């Protein structure tokens, strides 16, 4: 039942306080009609007796306290979903995003509340299948697994937007008959960045299997709060009702958290660490925990949130709390970026906690686990040798240390670094790893089982 009031008593930023309300509930959707007939939208943030605090999506500028009408619609914020969403571009309220998408609105099969329903932990299935991103530094070393949530930690000026776009167009699941799509949500980005993403998706054909939600920097902060939930609602429909495997990319979660801080300040809440609300952890978990697999359902949702760390600080509340909720992290390194390495993936600091579940015989290849362990050990030794050379000089290094240092250079140049349109299959990545290991003596291959060493590195190929 729609209830209508003209009893707004206070406006603060994007918030309106309405008195004398009855039957209004938390998260209920509201319409605000201005004296000139303009309609704005909002949702109920808090109800206390006969007082309701309403968040206005488009902002409260121009709202007349005495003459504006507030209608409570008796339902939560919803998104109309259907398979025809694929290939479409929406704003943070689920409407076609002009000028990128000028087609009519999608005719929905269903209307779904964007807050979703909590997934029963008992119904969760363990992530166990490989997702190929086309990046050797991810697929070979910190493997992404279906149903996992694996964030990318970046810094200002690092190419996380290019990495996100490349993963979106290259990612796929292996195996015949598997339906795969990408739900891409951009939060608080500039028009130029939005144009870059859309041009990239369309020029490479990735748009045909993508659902895109764009929230621009000049859009209201309130809309930024809803955008990732819109994206995840679309993903849940495609995954659990249409049996598709969905990769959700959210960039940049730092902008989302800043919007949350802005709303918290407008509500005059007691701030937590660095001014962020004390419930930041809980709020982020309601987004990240919507990834996963459900027993008895074919589809899956894998999340790749991307966030920029202020001042490259991993202890900042946003990356810190994200790390507690998710299953690892991929870290972009500024020093590698300065060397011209793309993507500048710090494989030593990065971690995918579920990688062991998504690799091996029948998933990638039987030698994958042994190979990445040996590559990481060799790269670590090479970096140590490089640091020693800075102090003592290269001439003071042993012949073996010099080989390790050479390996580290080639590993960064050929394995971690690749072209912005270079899509490496998992076989190519694994074979490249073996090729690089042959820069070292066979006797140093102490982390690879003899049967794999004999199969992939015959004695005649041994380095001196």
C-alpha cells in the first residue's frame, strides 16, 4: 500500500527526515515529488517510531521541505532481470545508461530485491574449478577458482582499469557446454574511464556476454551504494536460475566505501577508523559473501573486486577489511610498473587461498602445482641474488646466483609481463614456465616430482 506524506521536517545532504509516518519499514522504496512535478527516488535508512530517515538517490538539492511530497511504495529497491540484460549497459538504478545504451528498458522476467537473500552456509558448495583469465601471473601462480572472491589491490596511477577490462574480455571457463558471462560494475569512475571500458568491450566482442553497470563520479553517492548490489542481483539471476558461470568485476570499491563514509557523516554517526563507519566490515561482507556455488545448482558466481589503496597502504581500512572477508588478494606493484611490466602483478605478495583446489589433472594439468612451487622458489632466489648484487656487485656472485638473477629478470619480462591484448591459454602459461626453468640447472629442480621432470624436461634439455 502506497502511503503519502508532506511532513518532511529536516534535510541534511542526501537525507530527509519525515515525521508522522505509519507502517514504513527499513529499506522500503520512496518517491519524492517536487513542487514542479519532478520525481526523485529514495529508500528508508532508519525508522524510529513515527520518524523515517530517507536516502534520496538523486540528492536533495532543490527539495522544498514544506511543499514536497514523499510516497512510501511498500517494497524494497528492485531490479528487473532477464537474459536480455546481456549486452546491455545500465546505471546504478538499473535503467539503460545514456549515451552508452539508448535501447528501450529490458522487459523483465522477474523483479528481484537488490539486497538478495543470505546464502545458507550449509548449501554452499566448495569452489573447485579453474577460471582462465589469460594472465600467466594469475592463471599460473595465483589461480582464480569458480565461486571464489579474489580482490585486486592497486594504487593510484597503476593500471587496474586496463587489467579489469582485459580480464573482462578474456576470462572464460574450460570445458564444453559451459555458459559464461561477465557482470561488470564500475563505481565512481569518470566519463573518460567509462568510455574506455565500453569501447574496449565493444571492439573486442566482449560486450555480447557482459552486463555492465556504470556509476559515474558525478552521480549521487547514494546511487553508488546501490550499484554493486544491482550487479550482484543480475549475477545471481543468471547464475542460479539460468545455470551460467558469472564473473563479477567491481571497480573501484574504494569509491564505494568513500560514498558509504559520506552517507555516514550525513547521518552524524560516530566514525570509526579514518572516518569510515564502524559497520564497514559488515557492509562489505554483504557484498563479498554473495559470491559462491550452491549445491545442486550448476551456475556459480566468482567475484573480482578491485580497490585502490590510498598511499599504497595495505593497512588502510578498505584493503585490510577486504582481506579478512575474501580468499586472498592480487597486488599490483609500483616498482614493477616503473620497470614497464604489465600487468605489474606482485606474485610474491599476492595469494589465492583456493588455488590448490582449481588446478591439477582434469582441471589445468598434472604438473601445475609442482611447477608453480618451483617457479616461486626460483623467483625468490633470483630476487635475493639481485639484492645481494646491489651490495656486493655482480662479480661477487657465484655462477649459480647469477643464473638465478638472470631467471628473475626473464621471469618478470616474459612470464609476468604480457601484452594488453595477449590472451594466454593455460597450456601456453605452463609451457612458458618450463621454458624459463631451463635457464637453471636440472639439479635445482627440487620441488618437482621426478616423473614430471622426466616428462616435461627430458635429460637432453638439461641446462649446464
